C-alpha cells in the first residue's frame, strides 16, 4: 500500500542533493557548510553563471541561500 509520507520524501531528496554536491566537488562536509564551501563567491567549486556582473553574483548568492534553506 502506498502511503503519503512527505517528510520522508523530502528528507531523502535533501540527502540526495547533498550527495550530488559532494560528488561534483569532492567535498566531504554536509548541510549549510557544504553549500558555503561549494558556492563561495571567492573560490566557487560550483557556479551556474560567469559571476562577472553584480546581477550574476546576486543570483549565485540567492541560489546558495535557497540550498541552505533546504538543509535548514
């Protein structure tokens, strides 16, 4: 029987997200620390734009904040 267990589904998705970031970066941390290390502006290991303009940097920071929210 299929059960509606949203907590478990979101928990598993969050764990998968962290593992994907670790796989792409080689980092071993977790949660918000992982996001901060992977998406730092000074030396990003992952970026989805060129980070050349203030707008692109703001988008990058916003995306990192969304990811940190997932782990919080």
